[in-house]
C-alpha cells in the first residue's frame, strides 16, 4: 500500500496532463480495434505503469497501434499503424515527468492518405501521450510488423526496430497484467513479455538495448467516448487527491 500512496502525486501529474491534452483534442468521434505493440528499456514489468522509477536511468521505449478496423469521423483507418518513441528524464518515470519527457516523436504509416495521416495524428495526440514533451516531431514512415512464431518484430523505416515475445505465466498461458494504477483504456489489460532487440536512431538517440527488457502486447477496442469518460474520471481522482 505504501508504494501506491507515494505514487499518487506522480499520478496526479499524469492525470492533469492527460486531461489537458484530451481537452485540446478535436471532438471528431473515432473508434479503433486492433493490437498494441509496446516495449521499453526497463526490466519487465514496466514500472512506469505503477508510478515507479525506471529500472535504468531513463525509461525509453515505443507504443504502436496496429489498427485492424477503425474510423475517425468518415475517414476509414483499416490496416494502418501509428505510434510513438519516447524517453523520460533521468531518474524519473513516465508518469511523474509527464509534460517534460526528453522527447515524444510520432510515427505515422506512410500507406495512409493525407486525410488518414491527419486522423492518425489526431488520435495519437489523445491516446499516445499527447502533451508529454516539449520536444515532439512527426515522421511519415513505412511501419512494418512481422510475426514469426512467437516473435513480433516492428520496423520504423530507417529509424529503428524492436522485437519481443510473450513470457509464460506460472500456471500456463501468457503472463497478463490487468488494470495497473496508471491504466488508460488502451492499457486496461495486456500480456507481458521480453524484448529480443530494440534499436532507435532518431531524436538524437542511438539505442541498442540488451535482450530481455520490457515488452507488452495487447488487443483493444477503444473510442472517443471512452476517452472522454476517462478524462472525466481523471478529474474526479484529482479532486479526491487534493482533498487528501
């Protein structure tokens, strides 16, 4: 219990930043069904989702959405991908440093039309850490995912690649994490794994992380109404924290 009490101020910062980002986002209704591929430099399971410090000096990693079916208003998004590469400041987790990350760069599927690119950018600003860093840019790149048995490999054009696989739980099946303290609708539940590779050479970085860092895989159906409700819930939590 003590650990989560300590994490509350950090969560409050995240809630405030997320609420501001969502409030500023366009109000066009959207809905996505697909799969989440995520990895970072921390040892598994990623401590940022629990409001804890990174296991290395920084937490650096990726979040990518592979959309099976989706729309942003009348714009169809089936078969497209969007994601971000990010890094927290030294000695601080993603939650407590939200708004001051070292960088948060977005990567948009080059297969998308101009209208689809705009839609993906708008959704990413709500779902993938909008307002998390003053240093942000958007790249249009080929985002390629290859699944070979249990191994998933994601490549971002010439900017980097990461691959990972799920680990087995103690009673069989993939290890799962459900409703961590920092969960949003996208991260309500996901399966836990380990990386086999992670490289990145954008945003003045040159990553080549060791095997076995954090990897996460999830399936999702999310929409704009869920995120509006999520922001309203954040406001209630912030009010409760202030009273405490």
